């Protein structure tokens, strides 16, 4: 494993190439433009296809085409661009096509700004497009983790024939950190006997999500629901807890990382503070969070949004445990000290 | 004693078409299937199907087929062609699909000179959803959403797709045909064949526009509808070759 200093966007791009991604389609949008720049140079070197499309709508449909043809494919974008992709994501799910998608979230709604945000949690984990589905969503909190997540995502998306979203944010996309790049060739595209490669020596393959007969569509949906249950195997989280926590802090991505500083400081002062970081946002680490929260007097959630993951946490944490929230949005990143003060005041007020 | 003089193209399945009497989709399907057979391409062909009446293409063609969201077939086909070496890729799209919701996709696929064939069926109406105005609806034509006839002052003018796309450098071949009589079917077949050759010779984007009847959507008996194509549609959409960069021998 080579250890190099890389920007988040570039590390994710390089990890995809090392995972055997052989097609990348993109459209410029800040704060993830370095990813498309990197791919425009590296993809042809690696013998793959790079194409800058006319819109994110076209991008996601190109992803769909490449996935239908059976190759490992990825795209990346940022919030407004990912909104435009929702139609195509629903089609990927309906047709059971594997693809890796990256959202380097920025402030919204609307054009918003280009600063870090976590306000696309609902869009990513609750469906986003039309129809009954949820998207496999992983949230990294370091450049190294983002790279390995992208790498692993190619195996996961093929395993379930269901798209995988890497939900990063503007901060993770832009920071530079030492990263251990995964090895080229260790992850191999699976054999896809369903892919469109020309009907030679086999019956013709069809990729579709169209079932005019309601019974047929219900059956297809039941099949998808059954498949989604198995995705529980991909649940990932990180926790640093004890049996007698005064407070359990729950956060993901960049905010989890900032909160770690605040938690360390409080622990230095003798406070019993635990931290729980969901890594897979869907499927959400429900039972792990539930049992962790039962060891705490109160739970504190912080996000760069006005409370999206909060709804899942409130749903999971037993009613008798109070869940407090602190969110910043619009591209504002909370500082370690700001979160420290917030936590400290919660601790001093008691339960 | 009898000799079989005609058979179903091998590239079609045995499934019976669901199209209304007098609809031209069936003829156009057959022309494409025959040409796939002629060039021995069945095992290399990947079709990208539209949304609209021809959404069932995947049941009719015995080739690999991918569905595409409404209007997005050129983007899907772009990717399939680019990642699949040596495969033959075509889209089959209607006028609502290609000339309304999918305008960006078709324009940019043409501008990039994607080496795909597009078979564009223009029947001046949204057939599957119940006969609403399409971008190609003729001025004055009555539809479910222009009950008094298309008023160009309010609903604008029809889009002429062949004329619009022909100037792009990436486009190798565009011809507008119709299939309303045996004579025209033969002409249309030769246009299909030519479009195939342009892709096989890697000349870039090719498109055949078929003026097509929709007796149900137009509220006409099949014979009148075919006549209406010849007498009215060809005035708005003149037949002919709009682009032809030339094939190798």
C-alpha cells in the first residue's frame, strides 16, 4: 500500500480506478470539480471511458447505459447535480443496475452555495427518486476512509445490483490528507450474465423496470424489498462508548470528526462522553445505536443541517432518553470549540 | 406444394405486436429487424428502447435491449456504445421522447458524433398517453391538449428534427422517410440500411426520421391516416436526405 498526500476528491477518483472502474461520466459542479478533472486525465491512461456530459440528467443515464453493458461505472456530483440525477437513480434501482455515485454535498436548498453541508441526508437515505427504494449510503469522515469506501463500493453495488452512494461533503472533498491507496486489481468486476453484450450463444438479455401488470410490478417490488433486507450485512459504524455515559454524541462525516475533538477535551475534564458514528447511513446501524444509547443519560446529535439524521436517531433511541440537537447549515461548519461549549452546557444542565 | 417466400425476421421474437390497426410502428420494427438480419448483427446489437407506444420493443426484438427513461435513450446509447467495443447500438424513439423531453440528449449525442443509429418515429402526437400535442404536431392540428387545433401563436411551431440536427459536424447521415405505401417502405428500408452502414463504418451519428400514422390518436381510419401522412405531414416535414457525408465503398 502506497501512502500519499491527496485531496479527498482525487483520492476517491484514484480509488475508483484501482477498483477497476472503467467508465466515468460527469458534469462540472463545485465543490467536486477536481474529481472530474482527475478522471479526465487518469481514465484514458487506465484504458477506460471518460465523458463530460451536457447535464447531470444525461450523466446518470450514461451511468445507466454503462452499467447495463456490464462495466464498473461511477459518477460524482454535488447537491444540485445529484437532485437532477434522481430520475436516473430510480431507474438504476428498478432495473437493478450497479453503479457508484458520489455526492460531495454543498449548501442548499436551490443554488445554495459551494460550502460543506450535510443537508442531502434525506434525499440520499430515504429514496430521493420515485418508487419504493432506499439507496445504500456510506458517509466517510476522512480522506483515507473515503478512498477505501469508494473502492469497496464497487463490490457492494455488484453484490446487490443496487446503486451505492458515497455521501461526502465539501470539506472532505477539499482537504488534503495522507491516504493509503488500495491496490489496483485486488477488486475484480463480477461476472454479469445479465449484462447487454450482444445475444451471442445465449438468450437475449433485457434491462428494464417496466411492469405494466400490477401483479408483476408487485412481485418485482417484493423481490427488491427482500433484497434490501440482506443489505443489513453492510451496516457499518464506529463507536467509542462506556456503560455510564452522561451523554452519547451521534454524528457522521465531517461533523463526527470535529466532535471527536470536543469529546476528547471533555473527557480530559473527567466527563463521561461517548461517541457513535454511523458509517452506513442506509442501512442505518439501528440496533447498535439503540443499545449504545441505552447506556447514556442523554443523546446529542449534531449535523450540518437542521436535523435530518436526527429523525432516524429519535426513531431509534428509546423515548425515555432525551435527544438534543445542534445543527449548522447553509455551508457553515461548526468549530470544535463551538461544539465543546454546546456539549459542556448540556452536561452542566444535567438531565 | 408451397414455397415459403416470406418469413419473420430472425431478430424478432414470436410475440405479436400490440399496435393499433394502421399504426406504422410494426412496419418500422420489421424494417430494422430485417436489416439487423441482413448485416448479421443480431448477436452484436443492443437496442435502447423509448418510453411511449414502442416501450414493448424489448418483447419484440430478439436482441439485447435496454429500457431508457423518457427522452434519455441517446445518453444511454452513448455509454453503451462507448464501453462496448464492436457492438451495434441503436435507439428507437418517438417525437415526444426525442423532440420534447429528450431534446438535450439528442442534440448532444448528435453534436458529439456518437457512432449510433437513431430511428425516430414522428407521428405528430403523443400516442401512448392519449393523443396530446407533441413538438411535431402540425399547425391547426387537433389533439387532446389542443382541442381547437394547434395555434402557433400560443403553442409555437413544430420542431423539424432532421433539419435541426443535419448541420452538426458529428452527424454523418440523416434522411426523412415514410412508410405509407409499399413504394415508400422500400425507400425507407434503404435509408435504414444506409444508417446501419454509417455506424458500421464508424462515420458517426446517423438518424432516420419516419413520418408515421397514428390512426387512434388522430381519430382517423387507417387508410385515411396513411393518406394524411402523405398529404399533410410531408408539407411540414419534407421527405429527403438532409445529411450524407458519404460511405466508403
